[in-house]
């Protein structure tokens, strides 16, 4: 991608809201880029889904990757990175990432939902994507037959163990307390070594990672492994958005009925926004609304007729393509 390239839409987040938005924007001919720390978001952790229209029974993983494949088949580009800064200058937004990438766009859709909780330890940033993962489902296959550390607890920890233990040669399971329901699951596997009441305080190394653990009594352990998985849940990280949006008492971004924020050209969708009932179908719907709103905005900036109206019975503009199909 050229540093001078200006996208029509940059979508921040590749969960079901962001991917659904990309399907709509790409099919309407807009140059679309998705920037996200992962692909799938919280749906990666969903079990069987029985209430998504048109899908009889399937996992969240299956659903979101079907949608991902659909979005990329229509031309969506996906970059794995974390957005840390958003600036609007005139009609152009500039999006900067933790990895040092810079993207320009006429509109932005924030659909980043909740991000994985970090360990908050020395060396963490250095090893993200280089041995440190926040998603067992996504990355466990890279560590088949290898030694890993899993930091987690509760139901999430138990589910992660059930995926990781049969794949890895050795799993060191680190939990924050000495009494946790997931420890019973850990003890079922002969290749799982438990470290209850310990926490990770540092990561270092090269091809082999050195993970430092400590407990409340000051006892320290050093583990040499090939990878580290941190499965600690999710949190909202929207510091890069705060100067452009209003946020309610729950930390959600306040939007209008067209998923617009208080800044022209900036939209938000999915679990990030102040819409009740956090469901996959609702997140997908708000992604579509945000995309259609962004299409109209981009066409206006480019001096073209709007592509879509918000009500029934109006003809669709053919400014960008011969036909538009929903």
C-alpha cells in the first residue's frame, strides 16, 4: 500500500460489525481497509450459535470466518495491527497504528468492540505476534508439539486448556489464585503443569522465550518456552477516539440512528456503541448501517449523488456502479 493512498473507508475492528460493514462498502465500490488486532473479536469465543438468521447451528468461529471470507472476496483488505491515533484534517482522516503504519481515509468506522486484556509486564509489546498471543483458538496450531505458557482462569482458562493441551507438548498453566475451577480441568492432562497463585512479571528472550513468574510469597520461577498465551478477557480501549466522540457512563460510544458520531465522516458500530442487547445479529446490523452512512458521506465528499436513502421506496443512485444489490 502506498503512503499516498487515500481509502474511501477505514474500518477499525474485524469482528462481525467491522466485517459486515466491509461487505457493504466493498460491494458498493468503495476502497475499504480493515485494521484490527485480530479477526473475529469476541465471536471467536462463542460456542454454538442457534439464533443467527439463516444459520441453523454453528460456532462463533465458523460464523465470523464465513463473513471474513465474504468481505475479502469483495475486495476488503485486512491489516493486523492496533490503532493508536486518529486525526481528522479537513476531509481526510489519518489512522496511525502501534506498528508504525499510517493510513489515510475519507471516512472511518470504529467497530473495535473490546480488545484483549494485556498482561501489563516488561517485554510484552516486543513479543506480541512474536510468540505472545491473546487468542488460543486463533494461534494454537502454530505451537503444535511445543512448550507454551497459558495465563488464564475460570471458564475461559478451562476452554483454552481443552484446545491447547492436546496440541502442545507441554503447557504451563498460570492462574492468579490457588483455588480456581479451571485447575480441575488442568489436572486431567499429563502434559499440563500448574502454577496456581502466580503471575507473569516479565518476558524476554529470542527464539526461546523466558517467562518470569512470581507469587505473593515472593517465590520466583523462570520458564523457557516457545510461546505465551494470555486469555484474560476483554476491555474497551478507545483512547484514540475520545476527542471525537461522546462516551456514556458505561464507556460506550454514543451514536445517532445512522451510527454517526459528532464528527462528520466518523461512524461507530457493534458492541462499542450505546445500543442495547449485545448480540451478533445486532452488531452485524449496526455495521451495515454505519457502512451505508459512510457510503453516503464519501459520495458527498467526492461530489457524487448519495448511494442510499434511509427509507423505503426511493431509487438507488447509480453514481458508483450500474446496480446496487443488498
